[in-house]
């Protein structure tokens, strides 16, 4: 009898991933987009901020052909942090 091995996942990582999935579903149900283009992210959050967040690995860029996209939930979370100017 084969027994499946479960990967050990830290509680915080599990909680954050589950929470992000739930927020993504809420965003999608409200008619907002889960992913936004780089141009839209620059307009909404400022080019300097988006580039800084990518450099600090607070947000991850997704390359889809010629288009660079970002997850809206990551952008909102990075924008919520008031003290990122200290880094």
C-alpha cells in the first residue's frame, strides 16, 4: 500500500497562500482584474514604486508574451506598506 507524503508547509505560508486565493476570488467576483499590465500598474501606483517593489521582491512580474503583468493583490499589499521608503 502506497502512502502519499505530505509536504511540510509552514502555517504562515499556508495561511498567506489561502488568503491570497480568497482575495483573488473576491476581486474577480467584483469585476476587477486579478492581473494588470505593467502600464496600468505604473499609472495607478507610480512607475518608481512599482520598479522599487519588483527590486525588493514584494511583487513578482509575470511575462505573458510581450506583456508584463502583475497581480493586483500584490500591488495593493505593497502599496499598503507605509514605511517602504526607509529601505
